[in-house]
């Protein structure tokens, strides 16, 4: 797979023959990544969006809209259920791979986020920023809950426990 200009091209690895061209971005396609199943490709573009494509027919399945600037890279979780994107807007965003719903925004970089990857177990996301800093985020809900509990200085109300899924 290669990205050039506003398109991404899919090539047959054996023959070197071009299989299809993915068109639909309005600006430069910066990167692309396969889903674990090999059935989908996500492309990241300077048009501030990422797109998910069906590899078999080259059809655009969904557009991931939410970044305020260029999207540099994208990656799938190992189970294919999530996509993470890295952007010039100093954030990474996590998306539901089936619906395209934005699930969370990862902040903390002082400059653009150039690259992003999931850990093999899907419990961590690593982001690399322009200033040479790599940040690692947890996506494990149990771990996040433990972190939140350790920082709470008061008892949660019944409504808060229900909202955040905290057992009694």
C-alpha cells in the first residue's frame, strides 16, 4: 500500500500489480494501516480526517471526523474494535471501528502527535510527538477505575457510582 497525494493505492505483494486506488480525501494522505483481519484499511490525511475502506471493493465505509488539524497516522487495536488517530492538533483520538464514534481524546503533548500505535494486548496506546516525546496511555477500564479511585478524596454519590460503573 502506498499513499501519494490525495489517494492511497493497494498493490498485490506477489505480482506488484496495482489492485485499486482509494480516492476521497481532499488533501494529502499521510499514512495508512490495515485492520487485523485484513478486510479494512484506515487512511490518515491532512484534510483533518481519517477514512475506513473495504479492501475487497475499495469502497469508503466511514469517515472519522473530529480533529482540528492534519491527521498524521492511524492504527487499529489488535482485536480490530478500535482505531486510534494522531493529529497536528496535539491530540490522539480513539474511535469505535464499527460505528466511527469518537470514544476519547488523549491529550498531553505540547506539539503535534506524529505517530500512534496500540500495544499487542490493546491495553495501551503509545503516541510519539514532534518534540521527541513518547507518551503511553492506558485503555484498560479496570486500571483506569483504580487510578480514579486513588485520586478521589470523597465518597462517590449513588448517581456517580451508577454513571461510572463503580460497584458498591
